[in-house]
C-alpha cells in the first residue's frame, strides 16, 4: 500500500463515524476504522492521534470560518452584531451535516473525557473570539465578556437545535438565543 | 501515628499551598506535603486523590454556598438578580482568602490538565445553577442560558479581580461585570 492515499483523512473520518454509529464508540478500534476505510493503521495514525481525535477534526475549520467572519464584518456593526455574525457563520458550517453532528454530540455526551476535550476547545474559541473583538477596538475586558457570553449562547442554541432541529436551522437558533438573552439580563 | 488526626485535611491543604508557593507545583511531591504537615502519605491519600485534588477541594463548599443563596433568594427577585446574588455569595467566600486563591489560580493557569479540570467543575456549576433556576420557575432553555451566561460573567469578573484586586472586592466585580453585559448585548 502506497504512502499517500487520496483523501485518506476524509475516508477514515467517514469510516469512523459509520462504525461509531453501528457498534458504538467504545466497541470500535483504530484497526476497525482503518479496515473499513481500506487503509492501514499506520495511515490512520498519520492523520489522527487516536480514535477520539476523529471527533474533533472539524474544530479547526469551524474556528477559521468564525474568525474570518468576525474580522471581515462591516466596520459599522456593533460588537454583539459582529459576534453573532461570526457564530452564525460557524452555525452554517455545522448545519450542513446535521446527522454527523448529532451522532458526534451523542458520543461526546456519553463520555466525560470527550466532554473535557470539548470544553477545552470551546475555551480556546472564546479566547480567539475575544482577541478578534479586541482587534476591532473593543476593550480587553468587554471583549472577553462578550466572547465568553457568545460561547454560552452558542452552546445553548446548539443544544436546542440538537434537541429539536425541526424548529429551524442552527443559524436561526443562534440569533434567537442571543435575542432572548438581552431581556433576561436587563430584568435585574 | 494514630488513624485519625485532628483537622488533617486542612493541615495538608495548607502545607500543600505553602510548598506549591515555595518550590512550585511540579517540584512538590505528596511525600513533601505529608512531611510538612507532620502526617503520613497514607493520611494524605485518605483525604485527597492526588496533589492536584488539593486545589479543587474548595469547589464543593463554594457550590453549596451559591446553590443555597439561589434557592433561598426572595421570591419576588428576577432570575438575573437571583443568579447575581448566588454568584456574589460565592464571591464572598473566595475573597476571604485572596492570596490562597491567587496562588491557586496561578498554578492552574500554568497547567493545561488543571485548566481542564477547572472547566469541568465550572460546567458542573452551570448545570447546577440552571437546575436551581428551573426550580424557581424559569423555563428549561432560559435557565440554561442564564446559568451559562452567569458562569461567563463570573469567569471574567474573577480574572479582573485577580488582575487588580485593589479596585475592590470580588463581589463588586461580579455585580459590575453583570451590569456591563446588558448594554453590550442590547446594542445588537
């Protein structure tokens, strides 16, 4: 078998998700995934650190899409509008493959060590968004506050969408959840 | 040495924090901590799972204090006022020992695996606060949204206070940060 396989990463990713769905995450080995993809274990480990890693491979392009939307947003938008735009750009990417996303989330929800890894990724996303908001002129602490709040909104919107995606796309859930927060907070 | 030592948990905790400050967290062993406290390693392991565990032992009483303040808050307060009251009750507990808290945070900030554990604890706190807010009649998704936002506010307020506690107590930083969020979000 040759060293470079065309689209090995994508083939391994799809094979892994199929097997996680069929057998369960715990019952699937790296050897199983490689076999299903028609590749070797060595090829698997050229692309992924372990079988958990497959579940987080989408995080980097997602973050890039969000960051691009924030940095390229029109200059006259308010910080919260820019943040919402960024999160909706990420939401668009997620809702393209709803079944994969929901399967992935069900696996993560069932494994505390995967939830930890997801929390770390979300904390990294909050830090990046804060940095992008500072880059647009928002003060240090307001940028952190808005970015951390944005992740809170995104998590809740995502959970709502996973629980009932018949109610509409994730982009809408993000916008609606952000709109619901203002009156909730202003009541104090 | 007898099986039960008076206040062994507290003595070990103080000895650990002293050594983390003097030698650094990585250079301190469980044997060092037990020796400094005048106790045995066996006694240490009766109270703590490992040397990381010492840093998180305060989380349970902190959570209990926050939950008690939320569940006992006057019935006529708005959900955001109840949440702020709960977080300020927690803040009171934290600001009683500012030097310990700051040393602890510096250790956590320097160790990714401790940051993970802290993120997990904060996610658990958000879930508990959401449950307490539901118990006061707030709807499922609004309760989650408000609780997750509360943790975001608390994290930023805490970081501000650690960076500059001369500006006032943590309780005030929590109230001010919550008050700053409303106009930031409403701009959209």
